[in-house]
């Protein structure tokens, strides 16, 4: 098994989706932290990649074009990362368009529901924070914190944005099989993002991964910024069991509130890194 030691961060976000730094600022911060290979994986958009490419050339850092797609599989929300994609692949672009429309539908309905519950202008403020990007739940959360209605992200999601709370609205995202087809058709590798974050039982996660593999998925994010050491080891176990390539990423969104770009634990032993394909 070929093992490549490299400081790779293959999952992070910019203002193109729900991060707080511009794409060029994300690249610069990653380079300053010693990252050698970076993938910008904004939610359901590739809008930040052109700016990131230019910054990567200036900073002499390898940029792997990426995206994080929202999918639904057996009524469960999952995130699938596409690495080394061609952003101009037409089916991928059409899929992104569909997801953009779904995000706007959700944002408008979340705003209506929050308005009805007495929290006025939530959509307008979330849109302000999103700028030209897709409005996400993170933007609603930032607004509610900014307005003094919640103390932090955990408080927001607990009181406002989960099932049964005033700002919750469920949509069906892209079918997992379709999202993987878009990624592989665009020349990329599909990776299950932060598997421990879904809070699934081992039985359910095995079912998800089996479906993912059958649809053409190849990788799993073993080391993630949210993970404990035990989470990393559990993810590694699933990678070995299902013969998946191992990825890692900080899932960085903003300074001070997330694990820093490039500041990750090492991959557990006995895994095949996904980035060996690009070195």
C-alpha cells in the first residue's frame, strides 16, 4: 500500500457558501498554516474556485477543485464531497442549479416560518449575510446570534432550526446516486463527508456506505475537524471494512470557531490516502 505523507486539507468553505473568508483568504490562510494540498469544497457551488486558483498559484499550493453536495438517501441528509472535479461538466452544473433552487426554496420558507413565530426579517438578514452566495442555515444562525436571540450556534440549532422548532423546513436534496454520477462524470472522486456527524448507528452507517459504494463512491472522510480520536478510529474502521480511500479535512468555516486549516490529526495507519492520486 502506498502511503504519502503530506499536509492535505480537503474540506473547507469560503464566502461562496457559508464561510466567512473570501476564497483567496482561505487559500492564503491554508498556505500560511503549512497546507500543501487544499480543496475548496463549498456547499453546492463551485463559484469560489476561480478566485482560489489564482491565489493558489501565488502561494504555490496545490488546489484540488472540489464541492460538497447535499444529498438525500432513504430520507437521511448526507453530504458528499467531490474532489478533483471539472467545474464545467454540464450535468454537474445542472445539478448545482437544481440544488441552488432548493436552497432558495428552503431559505424563503425558513424566513416565512420565523416571521410567523415573531422573528421578523430573518430571511432578509440571512440573505444580507450570504451576499451573492446561497443562503444556508448557517446564515440564519449568524443572524439570530447577531440579533441577540441566541448565544451561539448550538443554541440556535437547538431552539430554532431543528425538527419541531420555528425555523425548521425539510427538503429532499439530490438523490445520492445522482450526485455521485455528477462527480464521477466530472472526472472526480466521491467522498462521504464527516460520517460520525450524522449520529447514525453502525448498522445504518454500514447501509449508507454500501449504497454509496454501489453508486460509485470511492472515499470516506476519516479525519475531520469535528472528530474526536475515537471518531477518527471508527471512521478508519469503516474505511478498511468497505475498501474506501481515506480523506481528511478541517471543514473550516471561519477563524476562531472551527479547527484551523491544516491542523489535523494524522490518518490512522493502514489506510490508503485519497490524495496519493495527485502527488
